[in-house]
């Protein structure tokens, strides 16, 4: 079905939209702010997508509409809104875990993330460009968290969020790669997969959702606090 990726986006966003009618969720949900956050964060990811489509990956014409914008299916543009929108709903509805459960290791997470930056440059230079770009984004997530003073990586809630995101990647990305809606250039990645999903896709998904969470927290802080 050529409209299958489009239906995928509708299915992904159907739950979050329906949740807005729940009184308790509607009370805390800031859907306009979520959409603004999604729109800002998608800019560098769309640029990345445009530059590597046709090499790092391509979209199967069997499952996508013929309508293209900057070489990307319109469904791919929607992906950067529907999936992060739903994940931000998960983020804002997760319980705020007691700060006393924080372990000392959390203080070193960002340092570990920074180490991904020089490693990313080296791996990119070997030709594993997708792997290198993902690692570079991993390092940038740590920098953004520090520079914006959000301290997401000091919050136990963040690690619970990453567990949920892992499950969503297995479900949704697993569908896109197993079908396959997305086809990959194997030469640009290290070649390890979890089920049908390139391991780099997990880093890609984690950083996309974390950038959204960091910016969402930054934008909402002046009005509502952390």
C-alpha cells in the first residue's frame, strides 16, 4: 500500500490526540508547546535526512506516496511531528521519581556522552558515517543538557523515559524496518541489528526524543518551572 507510511503516522498520533480528551491529561498537557518544540527540533534532523537520503537510507516507493518535499516523502516529514509529539506526552505524564533515588552515577552520564564526540569524528572518517553522526548527536545531547541548564540526565525520570522510548523504537521502528518502509545503505553503519533495526536507529531515536524533552523543559520553565 503506497499510503502505508501515512497510515503509520496516523496510528502513532491517534493515541496522543485521543489522550487530550482525558481531563487529567488535558490539565497538564501543553499541546501547542509540544508542537512548537517538535517543529524546532525537527529542523536539524530534516536537514540530516535530506542530505543522506539515497545513501545512508532510502524510502521504499511501495509503501510511500509519490509526493516528495526536498526529496523526502511527506510521511517522513510527519514522522518528526507525530512520534516526538507522542513521546513528549509520555514524558510529561511519567511520575516524578523521588530525587533521593538518584544515584551518584547519574552525575557522570554527561561526561560519558561528551566522550562520544571525538569517537564520532573517528568513526565517521572510517566511512561508517551513519554511526558517526549518531554518536555526534549523542555528545550534543549532553552538551545541550548542560548549556541549557536542564540537567535532564540528573533526573531518575529520564532513565524511565528512555526505557519507554526503547520499547516504542522496538515497536514502531521495528515495523518500518521489517516491512521494509525504510531501506539502508549497509556500508554506512557498523552492521549490528536488534531484530530488523540497525543499532544506530536506537541512538537516532534516543537523541531525537531527548532533544525534544530538553527543549520542552526549557520552553516551559519560565511559566511553570521544572
